[in-house]
């Protein structure tokens, strides 16, 4: 990497972080007259240009290329370098061929050992092995196994009903910020992505929506993608997972294991409320996004500059 490109990357990173550190209201503040109309038109153009790039597979439903998003600094996130997904243990032979075509050099698995044990290890192209970087789910997977396994509607209601499932999800998102172990896993992944010698990377958890969703939100914000676009990427998991998750609920009801499988909906969905729990914790602990990146994740300006230089064109 040349000195010129590093200097350009550093300048972009400083500008990006300055923008990312602004409160949401600063981005959304109304601008009088024609400037407001122009800004609205610009956002419409951005949204039209930013089609989410799904990688269609039979054995995984939430696989996407994170490229294509525009940044506040006038750049665009490069395609073909960062992929986010749900678990890859059920890939078909055709899926494996498709994944092979992505040219991945690293696959990061955020699942805890229990999830891998129950759902199976990733099925990957020859020569590619997953890197285990478990991020705590606060026992959610075990809770689900217990609740569903009980087959008892009263137990399931006591464990998941009355807003308990939603509260559980908010707690999990807060630990993305508060847990040193979780922060270390996210930071290591960002360092991989910033490494100029590292080729395309895919990271995933079980459903590709919470741990993977937070990692993607943080990455996009670090690259100076506007907050509303990073939120759209996060919330898009609901679109990609809806049909599959509905089939899971229908199967549980049909098999008699759950009389009210809708208790699972708060756990199957991503919600703005969950994301807000993490960002509010980030504000409380680190004073803002820049503080989370530098003090929380331990990323120095050099690493953030390399991230920009490699992933934004």
C-alpha cells in the first residue's frame, strides 16, 4: 500500500469518524428551503442505488455482500470483500460451489460451541476452515432448546411470554458493548477486514441477524456509511428470514411441540428497539461511536485508516 493511499485513507478515516460521532439528530436536522429538498432527493437516490446484494443459496437464507453502500465521504463500500450470513452447516453441493466462487480466504463463526454441536459445523469449500470466535448469546440458545423441548405451553409462556423474550434480546445486545470477551471477537474481525493481505471474508452466527447484524452495523458505521443506511441493512434480516422462520413456527405447531409458536417471533426478528439498546449502551459507556471503536474495541487510527483504504473506493 503506497504512502499516498495510506494518507488518503487516514484522511478519509478521520472525516468518517468525525461524521460517525455526530448524534443522529445532526444527520437528520432539517435544512431550510432548497437544501432540504436536495438532501431528501440525495437520500432517495442513495436508497435506490443501494440494492442489498443477496447471495442466493438453498441451505442458508440470509447471505449478503456488504458492498454497494455509499459513504458520507463520497465513496462506496467495495463489493466482493465482506459477506455476512447465517450458519452454513446445511449447504447443498450446489451451495458449496456458489460459495467457492466468492473466493473467500476466511470464514468467522460467532456461534458458541453448543450451537455448533446442535446445528452442525459449517460446510465449506475444500481448503477453507471456519475460525471460531464465539460471541455470547447469554444462554438464549439453551433457553430455546429447554422451552421448546418441554412441550409445555405453560412453561413456554413463563419463559418467553409477557415481554420476556424482548427483554432477553435487549440484554443480549447490551452485552455486545459491555462484555470484554464479545468486544474482543468483534475487534479481531475488524482487524481481519482491515488487513490488506487478507482476501474476502465472511462472518456469521446462527441466524445471521443479531451478532452478525451488530458486526455489520459497526463495520458500516466505521466506514462512514450513514446511520440510516446501516440500520436498513440490519433490519433487512427480517425480509430475508421471514418465510423460513414462519415455516419453523408452523412445524413446531404441527408437531405439537408449541401451541403458541408466535412466542418465538421476538427472538426470530431483528428490531430497531434491540439495536437501540446496544447503541444507547455504547453512548453510556464510551460517549459515542468513535469511543466504542477506539476505547471499546481497541482499534487505533491506523487500523481504521486501513479499513477505509481497503473497503471504500
